[in-house]
């Protein structure tokens, strides 16, 4: 059973009814972010019920010492984690000197929480009866500014419903925070200063070991009708500061409270200027006021949606799902800072440490490349180039040399920080995803300068790794790769994972091709790169020989590539034959049983067919899809989207739609029963791909865009936009036709159903 308490709405995520047992899940679903910071949807006021408090600052991390059962050579010493940061949202309030706690109220009515995705804010409202029998109405609204990215804004209203009351607000800052996922229960933060001046509160804190400096700040206003009340300092502790202001309100009267807060950090400011930077944020908030800041937030989100919205007519749940995914992708990463990247949970939880995985290159890059300008996507690749030396260090720790680069499975600063041996040492296909992202970026943007400036050095380091990771098998008369884990993490330490072997072969060939292009067209650049990397002709010949003689396990009986050696030795029971009480197997079975089973966590062979679809015929894809999908349990968030795209290409539209609905509502309906830990941000980019590439059939073919749109029978129509080399192309698909509109001063051509179509500037054409 999937959860089903989120109301269907095209622009909002709405929860109605006071159900504390689902609040941890809601705290994830209703999370906020602005690319620089984020927070779970914790209540502002004191709440003694179940809750997982979480606030996070992009780029601020701590190297938590690795905790394993036993040590192996090559293990990283630390697991770098985005930290649960000092909290600025707290607003305790007292009614006639009694601390308000929704968890102890005698009754709660009309509880409603809404994440308004169109305008980018979270609101919450309810009516209640306190332990002393006093009836109140509370209305809270907050947002993290998309224009002032160090500023968060809260409006908090309390209305006395049946009698006059004394109400006292106690807003506070708290730096006594620990991560729930701390390995050793260490303190990650050291508070260095707590201060209050002219109604403004500040906490200066720094991370231990990494020494990031932060200032958490707040400024508050309290209004009743036209009267404004002053806040005074109430208490100042070692790790917290609390202000207070009290008023009396009559029956039917409302106390309006505003809180402005956020973070300034040494990532963006001089260490000695953090308080001054916080004062600038406060001055901005005071001068603009809540209404102007809110209007700016609406305008910023209107601009985002103008480029990235997907409109689905006739299917509200599908519409809600895709907008929820697009909303969180834009909250998580703005592309303004090449030091930042995209964690699988974004700013919504602590799982995966907020670190960067291969998900960014394999799934996220196309979304940012085609909904924003190419500089945003370029910054994701600059991030990897800036970490090339660390990738070489990572490879060296595992025994590779001569400039071989192994990019980390999990990282903050380029250093590997994942400590499960079957991942750290064996899930090396991540290297291939980074090379594929370079290829993908260059073919879509035409930015060959990236290859010259940075990309070739990355490709050469990766190629050198593959060259050293394979060895020649006399028995097979081919190059083999032993002891790996492919994308299917329910198979560890296998030999000749087809996907890993194939992407290694492709990487070697692609690197050679690009070097030859440089030699033929930009000899000066070619010589420069050869000099930097100390490339020899003999080395290039070795790469070509390995690529030509790579081994791929194959079944003549089934006419398919095998996921790895020995796959057919398994007991090949289909997923459809599993009892429902055995699912998900990762929560019901021992790891030993999973490893011996034929069950596939996510696309593995089919991941290769997705990346390199032009290498295989439609008949080959269908054979492989029909063989592997029935063994796939889809217990990775990255699984449904790839299968949706493949099913659509094969014309299996019912399956494509079901997989789309699953990927788009993975968190909203909590398919994997883990949403309270945070959202699946990187798979959300896969959801976008399932519409653009799956139903829309978008491809890049011979340096031209190509579309082969289809439409699920559940939809009346759908519309999307893509930003292709600075031109905005709108695509509208219904059951009868495809409409294209080009927003550009320059004409262009593309293919629709293999027919060449000329698009004129600012004109619409129907196909």
C-alpha cells in the first residue's frame, strides 16, 4: 500500500487533517530550498510530537570519521556530510504564560499544510483548543528567498477566537544541533559567539575539522493592528539566544509576527565580515518588508516556471507529480556556484550525507542543461574538472598510477568518502557516467571549448583508469574486468558486468575520437593537452586495442547480453511470482539471499541501452527489455524513469505511463516507504526525462534535435519547453498533432517523426 494523504492539485502539495504519525514524512515532502540553503518543514513553534529537525547550508560539510566493522586498505577515512545546521526558524509562544504545544492540545481542527509550488512558499494553518481550554487560530507562512539567497522569511499569525489572551513570542536561534546520522555522536559545530544588538541576534559557529565559518541571524517584528511591539533579549546561552515580546489581544484580534533569518558563510564572505553580511540581509528585509519580498518570490518562481514547466491536461495526479519534481530540482540547485552540486536528498534529509553521486551526470545534467542556460550545466562539469587531481589521488589509493583517475562514488570535495567495499572499490561505472555527461553536454550545446579547456584532461584520466582496470584473459582471448558492481547493487563482486565493460569500451573510443578531432582541427590545443598529460602514441594504441577486444557475456539461447558472467546460473524466478509480503526485498530479505537472487534493483543492461541506444536496433532493445524488466524490483529511485523511457520507445505505453506515475509520485505516494528520511532529488530529474525523452521522444541526432512524440491515453495533451543553444522551443502534443513554437531571433530546423521541419522566429507550426 502506498500513502495517499496528499490531495490532488495541479500547483500545490496539500495535507489536510491532524495526523502526527505522518508528520516526519510531511516534513520531507514540504521541504524548502533556494539552492544555497534548505530546511525540512518542521514547525516553527515548540512541538513535542514526532519530528526530524533539519536545516542545511549548501557547501558546508563535516568529515565524519568512518565507522565500519573492519578496515580494508583503500577505505576512505571520512564520510563527508552536509551538516544539520544551526536553526533559525524557532518561534516559541506562550498563551497566558503557558508554552503552546500542538501535541498537547485538547483538540485540533482544520489543520492544513500547503506547499505552493507556483509561488515557492510553505503555509500551515489550524484551529485548536489548548490544555487550558483557550481556542486559537494559527497561520504560518515561510519561504527561502530565491532573490536574496541568504534570507529566509516567516509570517506567523495567532488569533484569539473566544477570549482575550496574553501572548508572548520567544523567537530564538539554536546552534546546539547534531546530525541524526552521526557515526560517533560527535559534535560537528563549535559555537564561537552569541550576541544581540539593536534587536538583531547572531550566532557565530564553525565546523570542526573543515573550519567553515557561519553566522546564523534573526530579526523579528510583532504587530497588533497598527501597533508595533519591541523585542528584548530574554536569554543568551552558550549555543542559543532568545528574544521576547508580549502583547494582549482581544477576542477576534490577531498578533502578526514576522521573522527574518538565515545564514552568511565564509564560503561567500570574509570571515571577519559575517555579521556585517547578516546585517545587510536584515537591512534588505526591513527596507523591503514582507509584502515586497513575497512579491519578489512570486516573480522569481514565475520566471523559473516560464522556462521549465510541463503542463499536462486531463490527469491531475500526473500534473502534480511532475511539478513537484521540477520544483524540488530548482530548489536544490541553481547553477550559480560551481562549488556546489546535487545530493540525492538535496536539502530534505541527512541520508547519503548530502554528497554528490553519479546521479548528477547520468540523470540531472540534461534537466539543468535544457531548462536553464548552458552555463548552469557547464558548472556541473567544471565541478568534476576542479576535482580531477582528487580523482587521481583516489585511484592512487587503490593502486592505480600514471594519471589514472577514479572519480568518487560519494564526495563533497572530490575525495572519496563512501566506505562500503562493494561500492567504493567496485561500483566503478561511475567513471563512465562522467565521461558520458561530457559527451552529452557537448553534443547538445555545441560547446567544444569545454573539451579543449577541461574535458579532454578528464577523459584522459578516466581512459587511463579503464586501461589499468582491465586485463587480458587468455581463456577468453579478450580483455575482461573482474570484481565489479554494476548499477544493479543487488549484485556485488561480479565478473564482466556488461554495462561496466561497455561503458569502459565506449569511454576509450570516445576519448580517442576527440583527441583525433583535436589533432586534425586544433593541433596547437592537441599538442598542449598531450604535453600536460604526457600522452604517447603507444598509450593511445593500447586504448584502441582494449576497446576492440573487450569481452561481453552473451547468451546465444536468449539472444541477449548477460548482465554479468553466470547470470543464467541463477534460479530465474520472475518478480511477478514473488509474494507481496516479500516486498520490498531490501527490507524483508537477508543480503545473502538478495545476492543469490536474479532480482535487479534498477536498470543495468538497460541503462547501457538507454545511454547508447543508437548502438542497438529496436529489436535488440525489445529482447533485452522483455528479458530483464520482469526480473527488476525497481527498489532504486532511479529505476522507474529509465524503464518508462524504454517502454515508451518500444510503444508499451501502458507500462511507460505506470512507470512515469511511479517515478513522478515516488515520494508523494512513498512507494519505497522511506520518505521521512528525505526526498529522492536526483531521481526527480529522471522523471523529467521520462516525459521529455520518453513521451516526447526528444533526441539529438546528427547535431539536430529530433522529436517522436507519443501521448498516454490518460492525458488530453501535454506541453513542455526546452532551451536549445539559447533558443526556447515550446512543444505541445495532443492526440492529433504536435505544435512547435520557436522563441528566438534565429530560425532553426529539427526533425519530427524523421521529417525535417523549419522553425521561423516567434512563429507556431503544427505537424
